[in-house]
C-alpha cells in the first residue's frame, strides 16, 4: 500500500465514510490537533520518567486515537444502512474519565498545595507536559466548536477537558519527582 494517494492534492481530504471536505475544515482541524497532542504525549513518554507514567500515557494515546476516529467520522454516514455503526470501536467511557480523575487525585496527594499560578518550565520534561497541556486545550476548543455545529459523543469532549487538567497535574508531579524548581507567578503591583 502506498502512503501517498494524490487525492488530497487539490486541498481536500476524505472523512471516515468517504465524504470529502476541505483540509481546513473544523473537523480536520479538530482531529489534526488531537493527533498533534498524541505526538506530544509520545515525546513525554520518551523522557526518563516512571514506567507507571509511561504506561498511563500509552493508554491515553490509545484513547486519543479513539477520539480522533470519532472526530474523523462523517456524522451523516456514521450509521450503515443495516443500522450498525460504521465506527466499530470501543468509545470513550465514564470509566476512562474517572481514571484520569483518580490519577490526578493520587498525584495531588503528594504535592504541596498550589497557592499561585505556576510558570511553565523548570525541567525539559515538565516543559513538554505544559506544551501538551496547551495543545490539549486547543484540541478541546476546536472540538467544542465542531460539537456546536455537528454534535458528537459527549464523553469524548469531557475526556479532552479532563486530560488537560491531568497534564497540568502531571507537570506539577514531574516537577516534584525531578526536584525541578516550580516558579510561582506573582503579579507585579502597580
């Protein structure tokens, strides 16, 4: 199978189901940003961090592929004529969201209370986490815009929201684990 098809040479691409849309379509921007986020998570996973974090990131990356597939599916062609869903994969569940929440609660228990906003940085691995968090927020913004136009599964949107929180807590936990300096943002007074 060749990687290049030449079908996108004129600025369109096919959704799952065959519908062609412009490459700048909000649906393409949405799942493209989820894909970008997934790549950033791979970069975090490649760092010298606990295997537990790496294992969780692999699970999250798999969920992001699921979200990408949901976003890449033409809603008008999501169900086949025989009534079966075109996308025959396990969806994002409430349990998937709860797992992120449980991990955040566990990490937070080991951290000092947060009294100020934190400037991103302090260690390269922590910085990668903050970049992923920002990309996740962008993916969420684009997905909410798409959802306003063409609603999709609510758990996919909730997962993106919770994931950005998870990445923030993970950045703080990695700062703690790596003994990186966490710099508080203290606004200057006039």
